[in-house]
C-alpha cells in the first residue's frame, strides 16, 4: 500500500512540476512577445521621430526661402523682392499697392506688385522705369514696357493697357492708382 501511495504522491509531484514548468515557459514566451512589442514600438517611435525631423527641416527650408524672398535692398527704395514662388517682383514703398502684369508678343507673362504714393499708374510705373514712350496728343504713348518695345510704326504691334482685365478707357498717365487694382500691358496687333 505504501508503494501505491508513493506512486500517487510521485504522480502528483510530477504533475505539479509539469504545471510549474509550463507556467515558466508561458511566462518566458510572454516576455519574448513583450520584448518584440517593445522593439516594434521603439522602431515606430524612431520612424515617427525621423519623419518629424524631416518635416521640420522642410518647413524650415520653406520659411528660409520665404524670408529670403521678403528681403529688400539696402537703399530701402525700390524694394525688390521675389515671392516664395519666385514669379512676382515687388517694387517700391508706399501706402497703395497694385498688381501689374506684362504680357509680351509670345504670351509670356511677368508679374509685379507695385507699392506707391504716386497718384497715377503712369507715374508709378515711370518711377520704377517699367514703361517708356513719347508724349502725344492723348498723353503718354507707351512704346516700351519692362524693356520690351512694341512700335506700331515698325511692325503694327502696340502695348494695350488693361484695368482689372478690361481694355482701359483712359491712358496710363490719366489713370488714378486704385489700391488693390490689377493693371496690365499686353502686346497686341
């Protein structure tokens, strides 16, 4: 009987040891899974930090470009700067501002933002040497705009003056500056 009882105790102890061994194995595997989760989480955080640094660097580059574009010349007059896009030239200092577009014979467009205290568009553009011409019976006959000449006597082309995308009813030297308006000269035949 003692042998039977010893066998039962041995079985019980063996079962207990087996349960303990399985528990340690499960805990050990859980730690490995937890370690893998921690490594994955750490990698995700590092990747996110890298993307944040990259985004921050790109934002700083864009800010530097914008700051550079807003820089004016040392003289303080005829402040020339380009927008961040690089396609608008800013000229002058004054209380009023307007946009000025030059469209050449090939359809190429050049954009300006003019700041001025002059009363007429002609005076503001002459101040920045953007137009030139000769006096005629009806005021200034513009032959050159932004260094490009259009002469009706030579090739039947001329500079047409537009106010807010409409053909102007007045000459450039008789048109009062309107704050926020859009003026343009376009080569036409």
